[in-house]
C-alpha cells in the first residue's frame, strides 16, 4: 500500500482520509493549516469543526507541520479552498521531492490568473524548479456521504497514466469506485463550473419557481460548461460523465450542497454577505468561481448567459427575479449541438 498525506482538514479532506482508512493498509497523515483543528482531531478523535459525527481512527496521524506531513509521503492529496492553493503550495514546495505524486481535490478557478487548479500547482512547482506528476480528483461526492461509506463513483484525471492507475487502485474500495480520464481540462472545469450553476438552480428554488425551472437550468448549464471546456481544450464527452453532468446534478439537487443553499437564500431575499457569514468558515466555491468563469468565457469568446446572470446577482445586487426574466426573454435558438 501507500504512504498518503491529505493536505487540508476541511470536510472533504477529512472524508477522503476516512475513506482511505476504511480501505486499510495505507499509512495516512491528515494535515491541517490550523494547529487547533489538528490538535482537536487528535484529542477528540473527530473533526468537530468541519465533519462532526465521524470518528477519526487513531492510526491516522494528524499534524499541522508541513514537513512532517510531506517528508515520507508517496501520494499527496491537496484539499483546500481554491483561493488558498497558490499560497499553500508555495509553503509545500520546499518539502516536496522527486518521486512524489500530487492529486488535487480542489474545485475552482484562480481569481486574476484564470488558471485551473492543476495549472496553479504546476506554476508554483515550476517556479521552485520542480516537476511532479499531477492528477485531479473530481465527481459527485458529498463529504458526509463518502465518510459514511455510501457508494460513490468519481474520476481521477491525469496526463500521467501511471499516476491515474495508481490512485484508482489505492483509493478504490467497496464504497468508492474511481474511473480514470486523461482530460484534465474537462474534468477540472466541470468540477468548478457546476458550483456556479448550482447557485442559479438554488435561486429559482428560493424564488419558488418549481422543478421545470431547475431542470432547464441544469440542462442549459451543462451546455454552457461544455462550450467553455471545449474552447479551453477539453472534450465534450467528459462533461457527459461523472465530473460533468454527474457532479452538476448532485450539486444542483442535493440538500447538502452549500452552493445550492447560497442560491436558495439569495432567491429568498437574503444578502450575500449575510449568507456567507452564516457558513461559519465553510466555503461555497461557486461564489468565487463565477467571476473567473466569466473571465475565461470572455477570453475564449464563449457565451454563458446563466453564469452572467449569476454574476450580476452576486456582484451587482441584481434582483434574482429580474435575472430569471432576462434569461427567459433571450432570443430563441436551435438546440442542436454547436
């Protein structure tokens, strides 16, 4: 088996390490940016801050020391909010070395640079004179359900076939099934943009507009996501898979979705700042991803009307009902593939 370090002790990072522990045989380390969170997990045997109710076995080493976490790791899984990835890897880089494999489980796009997360990692490593294989873990996977052992299927995407196969083997279990994919672009953009569409679907739910509206947004949302992914070099068929439509349906319909919840509360008239404060430190990635997605769309001249309206609601305080009316009043068009 493998020595695996999970870098990030939020709900998803904790769920990943619990899933790996359930498989058995691995040497596991869970790193936390916060010494207090790390110490609390070690003392109480539970991540009471981000994933309460799920025991953390004693054989999972917990630490807030980067060198301790990375020194002997063969596979490093990074699980932090997208806006912390660059700074985190700048801290990780001095402790990384040849032979290690990196897996990103963060869904988002970096503000300003408009880089996908694997590109951010490669950029930091390049600046440090390092070249390590990178994979991307994505797909429909609520942390609570993975931690509970509910059957889940996700994707590991990498241009390095050996890395993808290794992760598929080492992470797979009776409750977690992994599919490999070489389309890193499509997998990453599917995972990032589904959060924006989930906000839109939540908004129509909060407005009480019914299931027809939600189904329309999910369907046209995957069309927008696919257009952008293909323009960026991804494959349309990837967006028909787990990291595309699979993750989109889960995030748009599941009650555990923070992005959908943000949308519901926006539709009910609450202000964004108050909604985010109520998340108590947890992240709804779609809020940040919206502007970056629009930046990519403009760069590649891709039409994304749903994302545009979500951006107007988030950034310009546009009325959610006015945004829906504007979407419905757009000129008619043919649904045939473009």
